[in-house]
C-alpha cells in the first residue's frame, strides 16, 4: 500500500463509521448482505461465474452491470427474471439439489448454470 | 489474426477505433465517398457510381422509387455515448425530410425501443409522425419484445401481420418481405425464424417470377457475421434457399449498429447504422455493448440507409449516410468485386 492510499484508507474508516452513526442504526449488516458466493454478475454480455455452486436453500442473486438489459431464465422453466436494466437484480431460492442451466432470452448466446448440492 | 470479417468493417468505425486493422483490406472491397457509399446491383455484380448524378436523372422516371431504412432507435436508452436518442432519431428524420428525392416509405428494422415500454413507443411515434414519408414498415428487434412476447409491438406496429409480425408487400414491382428473427430464441443460439415462418416464406415466394426483385428485411442479420456475439440467424440458410432462384435479392438488417456488406451470388446483404449508439466491430471489444465515442463524433457513427430502385436494369443502389453528413454525397470509383 502506498503512503497516499494508506492515508486515504486511514481517513475512510472513521468517515464511514461517522456516516453509519449519523444514519442511526446501520442499514447494511454483515448478515443481511447477499453473500458474494451466491451472486452472479452480468457483465460484458456474460454471466459470472458461468457455473455457480450453492447449497440447497441458497438464494442466488443476479445483478446486471451492463448498459444493456438482460434476463436470467431457466432453460427448463423453473425460474424467469423480469428484464433487468442496468444495476437491476433478480433473486431465486433453490430448494432442490440439481443442475439448473439458464440463459438470457434477449441474448441467447449468454448461458450459465447453477449447481445446487 | 487474419479475419475476413474485418475486411468488411465500416471505415467510419475504423477511423474512430484507429486500431491498426489493415485498411487496404476493405478499400479494395468498397468504394467510399467519405459520407456515403453507393453501389448498384446489376445482375448480381456490384457496381458503384456517382450518387448525385444518378438521383438527379433517374429519380423522376416513372416506376423508380426510393425508400429509407432506419434502425435501432432504442428510444429509452440514456447512457453514454448517447444520452439523448430521441434527438438523434429526430436528426435522422430531419435528414430524410430534407432529401431532394422524397422516399416512398421508410423501413424500420427493429429495436424501436430500449425496454418495450409504452412511453418509449409513444415517444417514437411522436418523432416518426414528423416524417414526410407517411408509410413506415416495421419489424421488431429483441428489445421490442421484452416483457410481453411482442404483444404490444404487434398491436402498435404489426396489425394484419402473421405470427410474431412477419408480412410481405409489393411496391412498384419489387416484392418486400419483413421477417421476425427475435422471437422464441433458444439458449446458446442466435437469431431464429422458426418453422412456421419459414413455411410461410416459402409459400409467399412461390409462383413469383424469378425476375421480381426481392427485398428481405429483418432485425438480426440473416447472414452469420459473428457467432460469438450472436450476430447471425440460425436458420437463415433455409430462408435464403427460397430466394436463390431470383435474379436480384437484397437483404437489409440492423442489430449490429454498423455497416457491413456482403454479396453472395445474386444476394446482397447489408446492415444499417443505428440512430442511437454505435457498437464495436466484431471481436474488437470484450462484448457487443454500446461503444463510447466522443460527443462530437457521435453523429458520424449513427445514420440512415437510403435505397434507390431504378427500373431500368432492376437495380437497387444503397447509400449509407451518417447523421453528421450534410447534403448528398457523390461516389465515384471503381466497382469492386469483393471476396
């Protein structure tokens, strides 16, 4: 870490704490934050990670970081997102073990799968 | 990485990219006029000629006519490089209205809207109302069928069409067919026409004289440009097999927001610029997302396509004009056989 970055980081922590204090009770806590492990990011017309492994009962959240709308739709009809514009999200909870392929119905070259164990 | 596709890349885009792609490769394929490209189909051989001269003389002849293709207006898109796509569509319409030869009609090759919202279609209608050509033919893009399988599109722009919005019509001896290749797309695939539409197309063309000039138009290219980005139509080969016996076939597409052309036998393929935002040349970016260009260069990568049909010789001359170009441009230069 450079001196400058260390300085910024040193400043940033108290500032963030101050913001959280000012906002009253912190709105985002470690527990209700979607786990990064259960997230699929849509970027550059692709799902990342393309294969996501989760446990039974996990809620997977897709978020679209492209400037173009996308969807996340199960190939076998299990789930179907609405159109996600930039920064919009879709979540689905997987209750059974299995492999669930999905794709973007607007750009069908975009495919991915969720493996539930 | 020698790639034949790169030989067909629009020079305008290349000028912006300045990415070192060999320019001689496509200069030998195309005759450029700075702001417009002219070529004429004559028995399957592309011949370029002076645009301004041609129009002055031939436009007045009985039976000849002109139409304009616009594409990918994406009303509702508001991000870089174009926060105001309504304004650039308006510029396109102003350009059409200012043409010395009045087009008989306009064809919009899809992606009218960004998100299929009623308000987006309303805005589009408002702008198109100002076009001097009152007849506008539409085919949907994937953005026009986002939430309702294209129901709204059909109600607004597809009255009297078949299936998901396909149809044909005749104009002064030329047979036009609007096709839909953005419905019911399959995972991992590209554009798709589907069995029902292909059957209809075969039937629609049956019994027509081989000397009838045919114009096919659809949103996604009906030739494979770049499969990695889905820039093609899985079952287009079958559709094209139905037009093989015709002497003059012109295929007009949008979707890729840049000009690409190819001639195969008597079929000439052409994609139009968008009126909203440019997209990168195949493989030159991590994805097909909007290409960001400086604001003062935007109008050079957006544009309209002007098609002039001349009865004598049953030829179609296609001219692409960036929005930023003023007046008509003349193209001289040798006709190029390419490939």
